[in-house]
C-alpha cells in the first residue's frame, strides 16, 4: 500500500485499517457520535479528513483502552468537546477518570483472579481476564457494576445473577424458602 500524506483524506477501509477496527464499527460510531462527519461523495463513499481520524483515534482509545462506555464517551464529547477527544487520540492529553466510570485498576487490597486452566493444562482465554477483580458479597448484598458493558449485556448479567441467587436458595436449605 502506498503511504499517504498525513493531510490526505482516508477512505473508510484506510481509516479502519489505521484504527485497527472493522469498517462496520466506524459506520456504527457515526450513528452514536454526531461529531464524526466524514465527507460523502456520490454513491455514499466516505472520506475521512485527518481531523476525523484523530477524533476516531480518541474515541477508540477511550472505549477500548480506557474502558469507557459509549454513553461515557458521549458525555466527554459533550462536556469537553471533540478537540479534547482528538487530543487523547494523538496522545497529547491523558484522559481523566470520570465519576461513575470504572477505574482500570483493581481497588486497593484486591487482586485479579488466578487464570483459569483448561483440560489441556493451558491457561483458558477469558474475555474478562483483564477486568478488575470485584469483592464477593453475601447474597443479600449483591450489586452489579456494569459501567464497561452495553445495556443489553448488563441486562443479561442481571438475569444470570437472579438465576444464580434462586439456584443458591434452592440448593442451600439454610437460606429459607
């Protein structure tokens, strides 16, 4: 591939490759972040300006590296503006942790769980292996921290927690019926 000038416009495939995300993710982000406005030519072909790519890098960093939710990034864009997020994308600005967003490190005194081991003796791959450890609470004090999850995934976890609580109640005769 021929190296383009930093000032050249990028097609969606070039932008997706530079950001290491699929093209459909860029199209989805356009629906969630009104600040992303690539030029569209006849036939709907998208062309991303260098400023668009910087903004996309900032959004990607906040979502994937910092663990913000879509709603969290929308709030940052509303409060701090696109230039702040683009600065994060360029690495010029260290993103601030916001109230209500999860920190990327475990709470003091907590450690990450030991890796699970598969039948073959190798470490099992887990999508939440890098998630902060959470303390175990008695059943009556269960709370769900879902700041890094989409609302649909959070709902699935809530249902699973309710089912687990019911299973615990059935299996433990001391829990009462």
